[in-house]
């Protein structure tokens, strides 16, 4: 009887050891697909704002798109300029570059795109720009998280 229990325990550990790499690979694959899909949604939203709208002078009346960016832990979403692009990476993995048709500036102190993010197409001091703000812009867009002075935008 003891031999059967010991044998069952050994077989269970062997099956577990064989399954762990497959589970880790599936998790990495799912996380990479999530990052790619989120990056595509950001690029598509910026492109749609740029192609279908005219920039306006204030965030309160700007054309906008709000996205929910639910990203895996350790993901970076970094906006860069010259040329405008979104650079993403998952953990210590390689960087992936996604071209943007127009500059994207971040409103606020945190340049990380994560969670509810609103993109608004405005006329900045240096020309048209898409402004990325954390959270949803409601009403006039004048609540403190969205009261962004266009002259102080940080671009990429």
C-alpha cells in the first residue's frame, strides 16, 4: 500500500514538472498578445483621431477616444518622438515599435499609459498633437486630472 502511494506521488510530481513549462509558455504568449492588442488599439485610436477630425484649441471640446488599457505586470508603453512612435515591451523582452501618424503628448506627471486612458486631438503650441490623459474625460474636461495646460505638455 505504501509503495502505491509513493509511486502515485512520484508520478504526480513528474506530471506537474512536465506541465509547468507549458503553463508558463501559455502565460507569456497570452501576455504578449494582450500587449500587442493594446498597442494596436492605441495606434488605431490615434490614427482615427488624426485622419477623421480637426484639432481644436482646448481639451474640453476636443475630439477624443477613451481606451481601457489592462496590461500585464511589467509592461512598458512608452511614447517617443522623432519619428512619433509607441514602444512597448513585456518585462525584459524585446522592444516593439509601432509608428504613429502624429505626435502624442502625455498630460500629467506620469507618462505611463495604463488603465483608462483618454486621447484628445488638440492644437498645441507646436502644432496638432494628440494628448494622452489618465482616466475618462467627462463634461467639460476641467476636473483636476484633465486640466492640462497645452503649453506644458511633455512629448514622448
